[in-house]
DNA sequence: AAGTGGTCTAGACCACTCG
DNA sequence: GAGTGGTCTAGACCACTTG
C-alpha cells in the first residue's frame, strides 16, 4: 500500500511522521470521509513500529479532528473541512496578515496607571497596582477596524515603555524581551452600539452596531499577562468559534 | 504522602483513577498554582504502576488544563480557575438550566421546506433538498431571549414531525429516536441591530443591539446535522470563549 | 471467531534542565 | 550527574463490534 517512508534517523518522532503521512492522505482528499484509516496493528506491521507508536500516531490524528475512533470498529476519516479557519489567539497583526490585509495601528496613549477593579481581578494583581495602559486604534488596509485598550502589569515587564516601538507586535515584544509567550486567552463578547467617541474613531455613524470585547491572555502556566478592552466595528468582523460538546479533550472522561 | 488509593478490580482504568486523585488535590486548593505535581517516576513507584500509566494520567491532566509539563523540569499545577464556564455545545434548554433559569419556547412554525443556498452548503446536502424548518421564540424566565430558526435534513430523521413535541429538547429527541448525538458545532456571531419584526418578538426597541448567530452542529464523525440561524438580545447575553494559541491539542506539532 | 481499539507492563534510550 | 519528561519496544489481556 505505502512504501516505507519512515526515517528513523531524522530526529523527527516516528509517531509524528506517521501522523503527518496519514494527514496528507486525508487532506489531499485521497481518503474520503468515513473511510477506515489503517488500524493500529496494520500500521505497526507495515511500518515495523510497535503498536504503541502506531496508536500514538492515530490518537494524535484524532486530537487534530482529522479522524475519530470507535472501540471495536476502527478509526475513520472525519468529515471536517480543513480549510476552515479555526480560531486561535492571534495578535491583531497576525490576525490581519493571516487574512491578507495590512495591519496598522495608531497609538493614542501609552502610560502607566493604577489598575481598576476589573483589571486587577482579571490580571490577579492588587487593586491599584501599576499597569501599563496602551490605547490604540487599529486599522486594516488603512481603514479603522477597532479601538483597543491593553493593560499589562508593570511588574512583569518593567522596561516595556523603552522596549516597545509603536510599529511592532506587542506579543513579539513580550516574547523577545521577557520570554513571555501567550498560550491561550479567555474572551467575552457583547453586542452593543458605538458611543459618539467610538464612532468618531472608527468612522462609523453614532449607534452603529459594534462588538465589545474583553480579553484576558495567559501564559502556558495559567498566569494572566494581558487584559484588553476593545470595540470592533460590527460591519467589518465576525466571531467564529468551534464549540465542543465533550467535557474533555482527548477522550478523557473527567468532570470539571 | 498518599495512601494506596488504587482499586485494580473496579474496572475503572488506573490512569483515570490517578488523574482524578491528582485533580482533586488541585481543585481543592491543596496544591497551589505553580507547585510541582508528582513526577511520572514517583507516581509509578509509589502506586506500583508502570511509568506509561503514570504518564498517561499526567498527560490527561494536562489535557484538561489543570497542569502543564515542561521537558526536563517537571509537571506543574496550572493557574486556571476551574469555576469558569467553559463554553460547550449546549442545547438551549441545557444552557438555560445550567444558568439556573427556566427555559421555555414558543413554536412559530414547524414545516418542511427546500434548502436554500446557505443551508445546503452548511449541511452538505443538495440545493433544494427537503429540510425541516423549526422556527421558535426562546424564553428565559418567561421573558424572550432569542428567535431561532433550525434546519435539519429530512433524510436524517424522516419522522421528526411525529416524534418531536414542542416542549422537549430537540437534541434529546434526536438522540433518543435516531441515535444522533451532537458532538461539536461551529458558530459565527455578528453584531447587528434588531429589525422591526425581531424587535416585536424579542420585546426590545427597534434597532436595539443584537447578536446574529449561525450555527452548524456536527456528529462525532464530522457529519453536519443541524443548521441554525438565531438572533439574541444584546442586553441579555454575552459570548464567552477560550481561544488557544497552540495549533494542536495535546502537545502535537501538526500544522493544519 | 476474528479484528478492532483501550489499557497495562517493564524495560530502554534520549534531550532537556538544574545545581 | 541526577532528575525530569519524550519517545519507543514487544509483549499482554480486555471489551467491543461484526460476520
């Protein structure tokens, strides 16, 4: 069926090479939705790996959503479209570029301030603790898309005002200067109407529909590093999400 | 440190018993954020299980977001709050009950129709193929929250009009009569203003802010079974999401 | 009965981190 | 160098599905 494509000396994990190979068959459309993927035993025999390694490859494939397993039956190609944009935590610049539009921003303010109640709670810091406040208008292809107000504890990145240049990506700046990598974020969206001030900045009529977001971004260890309030033009953006019905991620049964 | 709590004859997987035990320590607050969780070897030795089983337990704990691993350092308690409502695919009834409010709905229409372009594409059926159309106003504590228009292919559940009673949960009906269990859904939200008709049904002023959703719900194998258009009152709901920055789920490196 | 995925074992070598 | 997680092996038994 397949040639032996494994390279045992490349340093790339075997299970990952296998997963990528299977993924390629699925993405290319060679294997239709519902078709059985080779079983653990078949992979193990054909490729000369242990069954646990074959299993690892299949499980990782399922975790990607490309396939699903049924106890006693087999593992099957899922009917998902891969072209879909799965939503991720992207910085504004990343998000715009991934859509093929040119990101820009105009800094309205960049100052230190004391955290208010909402900010302190979101960032797990004391009420009144110093935070940087970065207030920006964000543009896509030279036309305003949103107004953003970012809060970051001063304690986490003391020299930020010197390190950060208006043109650069804030996330890149945090990573390169402080080793802080954003891993996930919690976001709350509300449907609302633009205030007079917002309407002016966004160049929309007063009381135009807008999204009002708050977002808290975390490191991998769960520590919050950024809290953002933003207002997006309703006519220029949609919020896309994938909701899971499973309580767990990869086949676990835990109740949280 | 711990007594031997494993029951090898209960039928409950060992890794799962271990995971639950660790989770309990974390949820109860006995183990603070950042604290090292027992290592794979330590668990294996103390509980008399193989290292792979201990590893499985820790990995599943990480997949839940309760901990995170660092190569060469250890596994640590994450700083996440568990009380947070992770968003799931819930039927309207489930979602309302989970918030402690009483769900109701008023059926405006329940008929067969031919799929339009958007419906056909979302449900992967032919243009014009028969679908059930269920048009409802949804109430929470006797006050209107949203207007919903659900589309389901007739082919998937031919007798639905006989099986479904206005008071029951549609998801429960699909599960009990057709064995179809919704597993996940893709949702698109827009910020918009209520039309005159919507305003009347929702009992809000004309041009009040609303969310406009479309939602496609899928089975575990990726087959779409339901497409919903809905309009929610902006003053009575928020959209909460957790965004991931990882491309993968459980530590994989695949690019999709 | 045969094939499948789910769990488990008892080892092994490696890369990484830290003192 | 000691401890950690990441990968891998070659077996094993089980529960589940299907013919």
